C-alpha cells in the first residue's frame, strides 16, 4: 500500500482494489501509515475532496475518510480525496 502511495495520488477505492481489502479497512491502514510516516519525518498528503455539483473544495478537512455531504449545497456527489506520500529525499 505504501508503494502505491509513493507512486502518486490514489483514492481509497483504488487502494482497496489494489490490495484486496474493503475500503473501510483502507482508512484504518491510512491512519497507521500517517503515524508511521510522521515518526519517520515524512507526511501522508491528502488532495482534498471536491463537490461535483458546486465545486466546493474540502481544503480544511483533516480526517482521512471523505465527506458524505457538501456543506455548501448539501449535495452528496463528491469526488473522493486522493492520497500520496511526500517524496523521499
């Protein structure tokens, strides 16, 4: 999973298919990866989710899991956040 995150932006759904676990389990693994990377002086970066209806960007959201509804238009059609690691130096 870490190798996929190092390759570039990837969604939780894509990670789920790649490693053969449920999307719900992916979020738990991402939390663990976030803390492991932090201890190593690296970061799990999150490209924020975006509402497909009005374009609202969830830029201040810190949670790993994507949002369910848009606070601006109350729509539920939302592009999933994308995950990646910072580059190894």
